[in-house]
């Protein structure tokens, strides 16, 4: 059986979501590094895979591609323990996935990109200041939820946790102070203790044993 191929940038939290889930599912995949800092996601070859020019992109089979990290999470987790079967619980997972992309990632991930990946905190100082309030607002929503729940949906680890964990656990790299969010910190440790956990900088090796 042909392995999945993931077009990815190692430091990307969006790419990390997919790497983490695939590893925890025990699914072999080939990771292809796409250096977005060198414009490699804007080449004609890459744009033929995703016209939006963004990573990650999952090649499911030859010439069959899927983009958008949370769409990929949904696709991979269908009929697995990482996505509830119940219709309402599944909708709750999707609710958190939309929250992550609309209310969380634009502020926390973007700040991390400017500060720690580009190393241009001073150049983006004004923009970073504008990201602070909505970024902390998203963290407060998470904190309030996690004060009463071990995980985000159904009291168990799902792709909702994977999606939110990716950029939350490195939020300090974007200048966000997580010490004021004890429930988030406890949840981060619970995620790290899940079977098959890998760090954001871990580069999985392709294994063809199915």
C-alpha cells in the first residue's frame, strides 16, 4: 500500500497537527519539507497541489490532494477514536476546530511566526501589540472550558485537542504568557502524556510496515 505523503514545513503548527495525529494513529507517511521562507509553497509545482499556496497538503493517493489542516484532521480521524461517532459530539469537535482557525490561530500562531520563525519582533512590534488582546481572549476561552473539563470534547482526547494544542503549547514563542492559565498548562501536560506523542520539532521517519 502506498504511504501517505505530507507536504509540510517542520516548524509549522498546522503541519504538526497532521504529523501528531498520523503518528498517534500509527499510520506511515512520507514527509516532504516545503520551505515557506524560501517561497517553495508558491512554485507552480506546489500550486498545482494547492492553489492557495499553503501547507500542509496531504497527498492521499497519486494526484489526490487535501489541504487545510483541520479538514485533513477530520478526514484522517473519521471512524477512529480521535473523532466521536455521536453527531452532536462531532459537531462540538468541529466547533473547536473553527474556533482554532478563526479566533486562535490568527493571533497566537501569527505572533509566533513573526517573533520566533522570522525573528522580526521589532519590525512587527505594532502588529504584535494588536494581536495581544484577541490572542489572550482566545486563551481565556480555553482556560474557562478546561477548568471544568480534562479535554475539549466528551472528556477524552480528540482532534479538537490536537488542533488547539499545536499552537497553544508554543504560545510563549509568540510572546504569550501561559503561567496565568493553570488549566491550560495542566491540559498541555495531559496531551503530552498521550500515547504516541511527538514534539513539534520531531521529524518522523517513514516506516512501510503496515
